[in-house]
C-alpha cells in the first residue's frame, strides 16, 4: 500500500493535503507519538472497517449517497489489508482508514466516507464491538474455569479438610464444599459479565461528533447492521460515556480478585507446612539455584494480575471522573486500561482454569489434619452439651473453652481422646462418656448431620454440584447464542456488501470506471 512506501515527511505532507488541508501549522513527530493511539488501534481495525461499511450502506439506503459513490466506498473499504501498517502521522486507525479510501478513490468520492459521522461516534462504537467479543471470550473462559472447579468439587465432595477463619483452624468442611464457594463467587461474576454485555451492546453511531447530523441518518439501521440490540440515544451521552468500559474493567478486576483469593490459598496449601495439594509440574517452575524448589508460579502471577487490574480500574475511573461533556482525548487513554484488564482476565482464566482442573489434592494429609486436630470439633461438643444436657449455648461454650485451656496447659495435642471420662466429666461438669465424645469427632459423621441448605454435607455438596453443572450448560448456551447472533450480523453485513459489489446495475458509468481503475493500478504498483 502507498502509505508504507512514504517517508514521514511525505506522509505528513500528503495527509495534510488530503485530510486537514489548511487547519494547523507544522506537524511534530514527537508530539504525534505522544497523542496518537496507533500503538493500540490495530485491535479496532476490523470493527472500524465494518462500521464504515454499515454507515455507507445506511447513507445509500437513505439516498444520501448515490449508488456509484456508495459502491466505490464499499469496494475501497474491502481492499484495506487486515494487517495494514497504520501510520502515526495520521493519528489513529480512523484517519488511516479514511486516508486509505481517499488515496484509493480520490478526494471527490473517497472524501464522502466521513459524511455524517465522526471519529467520536465511530471510536465509541468500535470499542463496544471489540468489547462484545472480549466479554464473550472471557465468559467462555470463565465457564471453563467453573467447570474445572465443579469436576474437582465432585471428585472431592467427601474429602474432609479443616475449614478456616482468620487462617486459624475452625471447623471441618470438605474440599468440594470449599471449591463450590469459589465457584459461586465466579457465578456472580458471569452474571455481571452478562449484564455488562447488555449495556455494551448498543450503538453510538449517528451521534456524530456530539450533535448528530444535519443529514437524515438512520441510527437504528446502522445499529442493526452491526448486530447491536439498540442505540445509545442521547448524542452527547453516546460519544462521551464509557461506563460500559469501566464496568467491564470492574467485572474483570472482580474476576481476578476472586481467582486471586483461591491463588493465595494454593500458594499456602502447596507449602510443606500445609501440603494439602499438589500443582502439576507444568504450572510451576524451579529455582536456578535451589534444585529442590517447585514454585507455584501460576497462582503467583494471577495474584499480581489482580493487583494490576485494581490499578487499571482506579486509573479508568480517575480518567472519567471530571471530564466535561462530551468527547475529550482523555477517553483514548482509557482504552489502554480496558484492554490491559480484559486481556489479563482472559489469559488468567485460561491458564488458571486448566491448572485447577489438574490439581491433585492430598487426601491423606487432609484427612489426617481433620481427624487428629480435635479442636476442630470444639463447637460440635458445645452443641452437644446444649442438646444432651440442656445447657445454654453460652454456658456450653465456656465449659468447652475451659477444656481447651486445660488441654493446652497439659500440652495435649489431642483434646478429648487423651482425657479419661473422669477428667472430661469434671471439667465439662456433665456426666459425659468417652464414647459420646468419640462420636462427635468423626468428620464425615459431623458433616452428614448438617442438613441446612448450603452446608458442607457431602450429599448436599453433590446435589449442589449437579445443579450448578446444569446452570453452567445454560450459561454456555446463552453465550453461544450471543456469538451466533454476532456472527450472523457480520455475515449478513458481508453478504449485503458482496451483493452490492457484484450488482451490475449499480456499476459506475464507463468513464468513471476507467478513472478508478487507473487509480487502482497506480496504487497497486506502489504497494
Ligand atoms: N483516537 C481516538 C480514541 O481512540 C479517537 C479520535 C477522536 N479524536 C478527536 N480529535 N475527536 O478515542
């Protein structure tokens, strides 16, 4: 393409001639490098070409553009290489696309591309289109992560483990139950993603720079052609709002926070002190110095990415907080925060999700920890005193506390079993037998007694897994439906364009055709 071949000076000259003739003085390369979005814009190229095409189709349907001009513009847009090298002299992808079309068709025809639209409504639309894809990819990866958790939860519905508060051992739970807690947090995140998608999937096109257009544009038609569910109505709001973006950053930051909490547990649990779980080798790394090391690097990176996402969220909200309406170039910088967070969330979900599917829980260690640490059953004993000896809970609590204190003073690792019936009855001040106490410290028995909704009873955990698996299938279907709708819109836009380009009746008159063909030839030689 012509653009590649030109030096910065020539390009500057040419772009000034073509795009902003006469408005400003000399262009400064280092300032352009500072204010341009070229480095992040390739991501938007595909959407920008589609938006331009849909806009041209609408202008043609509205009889604002004649068939010949519309067809030429569509053809030029089709010719833009997907890997085109964008020039920073032209500021951004929008100007590059227009420049390409004008160089291809000449200013009379190509110069009609930006009729009744602006970079402001265009960029807001392009970001939304890119976000629809990103949100769907994140949702699919999240579903993958959730299904990893479910498959481990099912496998370990009866694998007992100590549950913690304040990182101190508290009461027995199961690994399955613990994993479902992480699942449920992610389940709320996928609902947030879905709501964020709805607020993202509306089109700003037709809002122009800020005040729409004096031409009779059909905003709904462009929205429809681009697969949007509707339009962002108010033209000022359409070009200046980015709350769909800050919301997406928040949802991704929340996902990463939820992953990070689990990541932190895995870092602890893989340490020798816990040894609850083993991460397969390929998700770990060793030390360049200490040959014995196996470091939990994937959870560590997830933990750090969650922190960076928080930074991106704070930065994005900061950018937005005092912007006067409407478009300000500050908005361009927000896209960096947006994409850096969505990319992080997607990548983390994929790698971490795969890792979780392959974790190996150390059942022997977990069972041992849950069985031998009798302090985990202190609450169970207090509850029993209430039921069997009609004490108030507070009274039972303080009698068991005395027992715990006594055992600690004797340096007893086992709280109850090492004490005889006499000691137990004396300290608890009730005629309790060793047999009664032993029945209280059997983890699976303790857990299966819990019947309340959401309790760590293995049977309830299995039932919860089954329900959640079903809901995952529904979520997957929902997001597949979204993907299909977007693909369908894309295909019908493409086929409308193809039809127009193939339609003989819409072909230009002979002399115009010759002129354009000559131009094309000239351009192609310089590519
Ligand atoms: N590159 C800008 C962005 O990413 C869009 C251009 C709007 N510029 C303007 N001068 N109105 O947001």
